[in-house]
């Protein structure tokens, strides 16, 4: 099985390399990354569009915004984005599940620089990321159906973590400690060489745990490189590894407080982009391997231990053609997923998809219309699943301040191997599960206004609001009997679950010469209503995930500048889940600029000392905090052989 996997990986990697020999020098400004408010290049599929012309709800969270949050991992940043539900089973993002707009943690996809972190075992491991907080330039958040852009699994959206090596030599990092015996460090080194830009990063975190058997240790390593092969060609590579081990008290069961888990994830990705103005071709190949060992009794592996090893090979070829008829996007994806498990057995399946998009701009390019169709072929459990999924998007730009948008599309997801085959004393997989589908629609608007000195960054006030609807058919959810015993949880295909919601965000960024001033204020609200369409008049069934998401979510953030020496930030999150009360969480961060190179920080989490649970049976900590120092040397002076700070 693994020999076959290796041969496929070698083949697709060779194709990537061979396609990269076309060309001439390419300028840095043409690189396919995200430039906030200017050009958004989607790392998935389809047609590239500017940020101002987007036809769906997309948010870009920059490194500067993340610096003002009381977090030590990029995972934790997701907790502060309206519409996203990041449910942690511990502190500092050691393990958690991501849901988008009322969906389950299996119904979205996570990417790093456009390389998909698909885990056929379970979505619980989707956020085992190799990238660090110190080198993630942007977090791209796509809310709503993402099948057109990202393919299978992106039913409710996607999150793409974007890193980018610097143009100059630099060293940056941070060292910190805090409650529960927490210690951590992160380092990144950028060393450009002519046409090659490259960054190596490493991190280590540990904690004794905030309650019994919740200790953890986490290692992360990442190498990111961009090579210019001429004016029209660019090759990008990424190699990452993460190793996590943690006490899992309450993670999956309340009956065994000595649960323990260890995971290792390795990712290797290679992409080549060719662009000549009329044509754009993007070739990507990646390999993700994941190892998971879970014990019910930490010190007694013979009592109950599961071991899983998965490998996923993905190969994508996409293109874009500009003509007098408009902009046409096209492409295909092949993915092979394999698993060797002590509980789930040896499994393998293939996935093939293709897409076609076409975009036209009318009325002096104010009206932008995009039609698309996605085709997939999935072989699973001896069955073949094939379907055409159409979609349509529209954007109308009234002027520089007003934008109206809408979209409708269909999406799908294949069940994981855990849903199909897992067996223990309280869970029973269902090998007869079929893929789930969804029809989604969204419409909304954005208003923005900028003012101030033209020679400087302007003040900006923006407001965006959207209504969304999603009808899940064949939705996969774990259910059990509320009356009979034994009553193990079993995943089933529900007839239909309908979601309706509204999301609104307002953000005000301010510039000025005052020593003490407000730098940024933002407020976001998301409401979701879910309606089961299956019949259970007697109330004899219990649902594990369909009614566990956020119903009301409020996120408020503010940042205050205190002269040239300090910054103070505060965040508030109000969360109400289906069937539970409201949780109010207050966090704060104080940063002291000790010098141009060093920054001291103090962070406080859950300052209201709220008693709450986010996922599983894990009691989250009350008031806790961290403190540390960060440093940033932005330039290396070769004449003197020393590192020189280039300013903030």
C-alpha cells in the first residue's frame, strides 16, 4: 500500500518540477499571495478576483491584528473571528475542533499556503499545524460553501494559513511562560539568496496542565521557500512537521480521566505557477502523513490503545484564461487517501474532481457574474459516487463605498474512516454511510469609507452584513437512543437539516499623531438557527453534533496606543450554544516596547473567571495568563556582519 503511495508521490512531484522550466524572470509583485484590500489570490481553484470584487464572505486576518491578541498559537486566533467556532480541549490550541456557521468540525477544510490538510481518519486532527504564530502573514477565512474553490469537505467554508519568506535577512521570535507551568519559545530565520526566499521556523511549548492529566508538549518545524525562475515562473515549497503529546482527560469520554494521546503530522508540498498575462497555470502536489496513538489509560497501554497511520497524496492542476469573452477558470484534482489502523483496519479510496468557471464583467465592470460547475468521482466501500454541482455568484459595485454580493452553490463531503468503521464500548461506526450534500445561498453588502492624509495610511470605517442559508441533505450526525441500553453513538445520514443565519461586522481603524489614541475598534455578531427535518415525535433520539454549535456569537475588540512605548488590547466574546446558556469571556494584552528590537508582553485570559466547557468534557481554566519577550531583527548588514533592526 505504501509503496504504491510513494510511487504516486514521486510521479506528481516530477510533473511539478518539469512544468517549471518554462521561463523568464518574474517580479516580486506578481507573487500569488494576499495583499489586503488589493489582490486576493485564492490558493484553491477557480478565478482570481480582487478583494473589492469578492462575491462571498471572506476575511483576511493579518499578522499585525494577531499581534494584539492574547494568543501563542495561530489556532487560537480562530476563536476571535465571528462566524467561526473554535472549540478547544485545553489551552494554547493544543487540540480543538473548528466549525463554521453552524456546521460540524468535519464540514470545513484547513490549508497551509493552499496545501490541503485533509485527514481521512477524523477532523479532530485538522488543526495539527506546522506553522507558527510568528511567521503566519495572513489567515484567509472563507465563510460559506467552498466546494467551487477548495473541492471536497469545504461545505461550510475554509481557513488558509498563509506564510511568506521575507525579502531581507531577519530573525524573530518569542520566549514566554505562564500559569500551569507553561513554557514556550518560537524562532524564525529568513535568509534570502538571489532569486530564492526562504524561512526556517521552530517552536516548542509545554505545560503541566490546568487540571488533572491535561499536561502537554508540542514541537513544530517548518521550512518555507519561494524560487523565482524567470519573469513568468515561480516555484513554492513547504515542508513542515509537528509532534504533540498530551493528557486527554475529558477529551472523548468522562469515564476515563487518564486518557492520553500522541500525534505526529508531516506535510510536504510543491507548487509551480506560470503566468504570461493571458494564461495562468498552477500545479500543486502534496503529501500529508499523520500518526495518532490514543490510550484510555495513559500508563497501561495494554488496557485499550488505538494506533492510526494515514497518508494523503493530492495533485492539482488549475488554469485561468483571459479572452474577449471574459475570464475562464478550469482544472482537476486527484487525491488518494490511505489508512492503516488497529481499530479501523486498512483502508484506501480515490477521489477525482474537475471544475469549469466563467466570469464576465458588465456595465463598466460594475456588475460581475460568475457561473461554475464542479464534478466529482469518489470510490468508497465498493461504491461509486458521481455528481455535477453547479453554482452562481454575482457582485455589484455601486461605487468605491458600496458593494452588494450574492451566491448560490452545492457542496458535498465524504464520511471519514472513523464515521465508517470506528468501534468501542460507546461508539459504533456505520459502513453504510453515504456522502452528505448541501445547497447554500448567501446575499449581503459592504459599505466602507476612508478619510485622512493621502500621503499616509487613512482612517477607515467599514460595515459588512450577510444573510446565509444552508440546506444539508444526507447530513452525517452521530445519534443514539435516549431510552434503550446499551445505546452506543452511531453516525447516520439524516434526511435534512436547514441552517439560516445572519452575520455582521463593523471595523474602525484610526491613524493620528496623538500620544494616546484608539488604534482599532471592531464588533462582530453571528446568529445561526438550525432546524432538523427528521421525525422524532417521542424524543427518543439524541444528537451529538447537529445541535451543539453556536447560536449567538458576539466578538468585540479594541486596541489603544499609549505613546511610543506601549499598546493595550482587550477582547470580549459572548457565546451561546444550542441548548446551553451564554458564556462571557474577557481577555486582555499589554505590550511594552522596551526597545526597537524587543517587546515585553503580559496576557490575561478569562479575566471574568467564568466556569465553562467548549468541547468534550474538558473544564476550561478560570483566570490564567502568560508573560514573555518577543524580538525582531529585520535586516542583516553584510558590511558590518551584524544584525540591524529596520524599525517597526
